C-alpha cells in the first residue's frame, strides 16, 4: 500500500469525522437533521455522526450510502448503537442504488463538497425523492466575501488532496435552486472559531416540486 492509499484508508476518515463533529458543527446538525420524516435517505452517511439527531418516532425507514468502506463501517456501528434497522450501502451519489420516488426525505450534510459531479448527484436526488419530498442540507462552500473566496481558490487544490476530494468553492443553495429545487434557507454564516476559508456554511430545505 502506497502512502496516498494508506492516508486515504487510515488518516482521512478520522480527520473528516473529527472536523465534522466539532461543537458548532453539531449545533447546526441539531437544527437540520431532526426535521427528517418518513422514508429517509442519507447521502454520505459515513461515520454515522447524524444518527444521534434522528427522531426514530418520525422515521418509517432509513437508508444511506457512502463511498468509503471505513466511514461506512462507522455508520453501521452507529446504527447498531441506536438500535434501529438501516440499509447502508457502499455507493456514490452520481448513481444512487435505490428506486425512483423511493424516499420522502434526503439528508445531506457536508457531502456535496466532495462529490465528483454535483449536477448529476442533484439529478439523482430528484429521482429518488417523491413529489413534495425534501432535501435537508447543511453544507460548507463558496463564501460571499471576495477576499475569502480568493483564499478558498488558492487553498483548494491542496485541500482536496488532504480532505477526500472536498472542494471549498462550490455554491450551495444556489446550486440546489439551479437543479430545480425550491430552496428555503434556514441559516447561513461563518462558523465561529473555524478558518474563514473553510467556515462558510448554509443550511435549509430544498423541496422537489411535481414535474
């Protein structure tokens, strides 16, 4: 195993899990994830960080995918600890292995930054959602301030290599709206105590309206 493969298998999952479970980030998860209802799908479920925020009484079924085997192991362990059935599969958002109109709700937290083809992923989310279904999103991405964006653009090439393909410059709510979702932004802002180049976040609800 080369150094890059060793890093991706052993270091990167722990780095991402640690970064995505800091106090301020968890507060924002708590504002988004408990809204999940019905048949729920989580895109990028690896690590299982969101399991503690789901309300089992409101959820009929739970499924998810993640491309990383190590992170997926963490998600399965979190599901066992919570004591609920979970259909968790290895896969990518560009080809979600579930049927059309299968879910009422998609939960997507800190995942759109690292997918290969955001437009295809959003098309897949529309496909698996029932009409009126919702994407609950919490993502970091392109900052509104020119100075911060400049640093994001300079840092991003190295950042992607260290953080599992994570991009710093992707738009969030605007990209969902451009993919045909009706977006309700619940909040946005820089994360306290985080570097501003990595700290801009937006969270809200993106609804799939009838075709």
